[in-house]
C-alpha cells in the first residue's frame, strides 16, 4: 500500500510519538549523567572526628544519610507475629517466665528490645536494674553496661578493662549516656568496621584465631557479634572477684558445647528459688544461632538483611535503620528471593509457629518440674536424691532459654532450634519421671498443687516478689539518681549528647 494515501492525521501522530520518544530518551540520558556525577562526587568532611568521639550527632555531620537512618531506630511501630521493635512486656504476655526465672533479675522485668537508640534509656528503666540509691548498691554489676553505647570503649581505654567491669552498675550511670552508635562499630580515622569490645577478640584468641584477618563481609557480622552473643561473668580470671565478661566458646558454639563448658567450670548464673537448681541464663546468642543457619552458610552477613544497601540519588550506602527484615522485605529478602513478600513472610511464620508450639510445651514442663522439685525439698529430699534431677532441670531450661533468648533464632536456624527444643523436651520429661518416682519414695500421694500464675502479678507474688514495692523503688530511682547522673554527664566536655535523645 502506498504511503501517499495516508491521512494527514496519521502522519501527525507518528511525528508526535517520535517527539515523545526523543524527549523521554533525553530525560533518561540526563538522569544517567546526573547519577554518575553524584556517584563520583567526593564528599568533603564537615568536621574532624577525633579518636574517642562518642557523640553520634558529631559523626552524623559527615555521614548524614547513615545518621538519619540510624535515628529511625527510634520507630517502635513494627510488631511482627513474634518480635518487632514495639515495646512489649514479655512477662505480662507469658507469666510462666516469672517462675522459670524465680530468684533471678529477669523475673522482675523483661521487655522486648527496642531499637539501638533506646539502649541506655531502656536499661535504666527496666525493673531488674533494681533500685540503687548510690553507686555501691543495686544487684547488677557494672559489666551490664558493656553493650549499651560508645562510652564503654572510651571508659575502658581510660580506666582499663577489668576496672570497667568492677563494682556495681550504678557506678557508671553518669558515664554511659550515649546510645549504641557510630563509634561502637567504626574506626574514627578510617571509618572501617572495627571491634571495640574485648570479649569477642579474647574469645577468638583462645581458639587461636586472629580477628584482624577477617574479611569485610565477615566484619559485617562480627561487629554485631560483639554483643548479640551468649556470655557470662567470670569472677576468677583474669582478675579475681571481678565479673569479667567472657564468651563460653572454648568448646564450640552449639548449645551442647557451651553447656559442657559451663558444667566443667561448675558455673551457675543463679540458684533457682523454688527448685534450688543451679541455673544457666542464656543471654542473646544471636550470632551463634545465625552461624548455624542457611544464610550464614551461604556467606550472607547480618548487615545484608538487617542493614541492607539503599540508594539516594546516585549514592549507595548502608541503611542504618537496623530492624527486622520482615519490615523491609523488598530491600532485604527480595534482593535474593524472588517470591512474593506475603509468601516469604508466611514461610517465616510457619517455621516460627511450629517452634513456638514446642517451646510453649517445654515451658509448661519446666514450670511443673520446678514446682515438683520444690515439693520434694519440702518433703525432706536429700542433696544426693536431687542431684540428677536438678541437673536435668538445668539442662532442659538452658535449651529452652537458648532457643528463645536469641529472638531471631527460629528464623536464623529453624532446623537447629527445632532440634534444641526437642532435646529440651526429652530431658524435661525424663526429669519429671525421676521427680514422680522420688515423690512416691518420699511418701507423697496424689497430685502436686500447681500455682495460679495466669498473670504477671500472680506469678511474681507466688515467687515472693512485691510488684508495688518494686515499682515504687524504681520510680524513686528515676526521680533521684538518674537526674544526678545526667547532671554529672553534662559537665564533661565532648561526651554528653548535644541533642535531646
């Protein structure tokens, strides 16, 4: 067909379409050139960051993108099915925990962790910090400040590591004022990732490993491993009587490895108030459980999922809004996984549901074991009769605590955590059989009376705590000692935050 027969309107349409295409190509070319220019732009530091600079807002002047995303950790709006960053009273949601930790500080208060920006505030406000009236009272040692912010390496360098760990928690209340931030993970001169907590370095040295040889990708997990790990307070080395922060990795990082380490030392975190069992309290073995999962085996780092890269203009940087990948599936999960977000989330929840069911079952068995052991003591049981039973309670609860204290363990390593919980159930059931046999031997007939622990208040009163007095003591502490700490901190130059946190 001849083009001479085309209607004029068709020619005009072709012309218009050509103009639009040329215009769009021009915009694309301009955008590419602009982004390349931004990407090659060399940023001039606004301030010189001195070694030992602890204030996040000072670092933020040179790294505004990272700083702005870091302060988004103040967001507490996300709550997944089992975790998240919202304030949540774990004892109120599951009062059985109060009995499991009877005689230990966690029975007084245990909240779901919020974002890093709240690290100092939350440890001040949690009920288990006690009600100190000066720097020599209160149940917690100074060691408990170790992971709360960049003031820690500053004070360690000034006073010495063992000296930092010495004394009571309140002693350092005016020193640890900046929340977890830049100087905890970065070298002020080079901005490279660095380890600022000695316990991690010491743990690797005891295994003959030099952490300085770690790759950059490994460091993107190791800076997290400074704090998101299992640890204990060793009072016998290197300075007698000082609760020296130590990682129990000498025999390995599996739950049985660390259990064997503790058993060999005959270490206990506390003696259970009801059963009198020598207990272990898992802290938060996130790194250990992460290393046992498929992501770590494939070379994925903590930061890949919790701090994924993002772009602003043509600049690529690490998102410092450290959060659950489930609140950022597009940038975290779907970089590698091509499934829909809803499907990925369902996969996670399915694993967590299965593990949670058995975790709850193990909790019930443990509560009953503690109460039954207490009944045996009341009936005159001897240390010899109770020895194996108490060891069974210790080992079963260690597995339960290990599986839940890491928070993300059922996501990081669902197969391993399922195994750990299953072995805990086996041990707990075997221990209760021994308890039943001992009760009969002691002349007890019938069923052991179990307490009403349907609420946090009832559970705390059952183990001998007074919730009203604890709250009153905490309020007095917040109104007296904390203001004194902050006033003292403000008098120091170049350490107190210059912004209202």
